[in-house]
């Protein structure tokens, strides 16, 4: 493989590393304390909260200090993460001053671009054929999916998710050649309105991940399949490998063990792109256990994500309502499906612009990886997926991998926007 793979170069436990860890955790705690949505998704380093912020001015002081650190300036990937955080900070404190035209690129490392409508029409035809093959009428998909699919009662959901996850874990470990030190425990007591999985392996490791609120009641088998493999086989194992690279299974992380700077990923940032790319494609990639309804479900997701990408690309000055209306007027997607995608990331959040910048990740990376899965021999795609699991990749790294294997330009991410300069 000749693609350049980005790695953090800050020494784990260095002054700058600890500063940024403190900044992220302290900022996150500040938002929660004031009743606002937090933005820090995972803390895989085992780093403890050691700094309390009482104002955005205090947060800005440490953010500026992080930018000025000499070792940070020598680490492009860290600079990109900080630029993303700065964009996040600007949205929270000076929303009217945000450059919406370039917001996507600053926040996630690429600019959404239009997918050819001919491709989207082709994906629609594929979905319609898959739905009809499963005995489901297209575009009343979700309702009929429940009617046609096997329904798993609430008291059996944990067993079903665990079975799916065990199979996915086995296949991914065979793919990567590395053990995933990751297990899951079903728990709804700590979050009564949601279903949580806890990752409980390794020294000081306790990582939390939400599956979905409606899995507190009966669920369709195909829904559980996608959730188990997106959240657990995708995100869970991905971050388990990351935690292993940090060495947090030992009391003192070993020096120079390809450290992940500060061990924290943010909800919005270039580093989340590869993580979502993996999680988006894994349910489709692990296709051996699928029935016809599952195949139709993944075809539906493929089509829906491509439309979602174009919604984001069309509305550069994007308002959630405008996107919602675009989707309703120009596609035949059911209202409930597109609405949920937008609602969960936009409509109920006061930080709509930040959350909205996450939506193109779902659209673009799913389309990108699924196109690669369609274009490439399976063994070539497996090598790409393995690289993603075992390395820390930026959007341009994903492009390099794809180009190397022969994926056409139209299926790559646009990372050439000149608005972001380091």
C-alpha cells in the first residue's frame, strides 16, 4: 500500500496532549452543566476531567493556547482537529459570523458535492427491485418492513443483538488479524429513555454508546441487524482498536506506541469521517446472514444516503427546513425516514449548524464506500476496510486508498476546498 496514512505525532501524555484532553473534557462538561448538548462523543484514553470552565472566554483562552503550541503546529492532523473545534466554538458563540459557504469543509474536512442524478435514479431502481423481491412496496418501506419482517420482542432484543455482534466481531477479527478487546452489556437503567451498550474490556476502559430509543420496545430483525453492525461491529470495534493503540489496558501507556493524540474524538471533525465510513458499510459488507428484507433495507439506505448527500450539497447556506422541504419535494422518500435523519441531528438541537455538518458524513461516506464495494473486487475492498480499522485516517487518506485501488473520481470526497489552510 502506498497511500499516506495520517497518524498523530504528539506524544501521549505530553503537555499539549494533556492540554487538549483537558480542553475537550472540560468544554464538554461546561456545555452539559449549562443544559446544552455536549459535543464530545468518546473518551478512549481514560483521561480524567481535571479542568472546569466557567465561561466561553476561558475555553477560548485554552483553545488559542493549543493552537500556539509548537508540537501542535508541527502536527497537521492535530491542527485540523483544532480548526474543527474552532469552527464549533464560533458557531456556539458567534453564529452570525460563521462562514456558511465553507462551514462543512472546516468542520469535517471535505465539501459535499452533488452526486449525478443518473446514479441516484439507478440506486432508486436497485432499491425498488430489492424491495419488490422482498415482497415490500417501495416508499412505504418502514411500515411494511415491520409487517413483513420477523419481530423480536423486547425481552429477546439483547440476545439478538449479541448474536449479531458475535458474528460480526468474528468476521472483523478474521479480516484484520487482530483481536478486538471489546464486549458489550445491555443496560437501560442508566438512561431510561434509551438503550445503551457499555464496552467493558481493558484497563480503565468503560466506553458508552447509544443504540436507539425505539429499541426499548419490540423491533424488526433487519433493524437490529443494521444497528448491531453499525454501532457495535462498526463503531465499537473501531474504537476498541483505537483504545488498544493508546495502550490503556496498562496502568501507564507505553511511550511511542503510535499514540492517538488525547484519545478523544469529537462529534464533528475530520477524524470522524473514517469512523462513520466503516460503521456505515459494515452492515452491507457482512452480508452472509442477510435475508431479502435485509438486502432491501441496505439498498434503501444506499439510495437514501445518496439523496441526503445531494440535499446537503444543494443547500450551501443550509437551513434544516429547506433541506427537509427539498427532500420531500424532490424524492419519494417517506416523510418519516428523512424526517428522522434530519430531526435527530438538526431540528431538536440548538447547535443546528454543527449537527448539520455531520449529516454529509452519513451521505457522502456511505455513498463513497458503497461505490467502492460495487466497483472493486471484494479482496481489494477488504484491504481498504482493514486499513481503516487499524489506522487513523483523514478524508484525504480515504481518497488515497480509493484511488490506489481504482475507484473513479466521482466516488471520492472533495478535499480540495482552498478555504481550509493550515
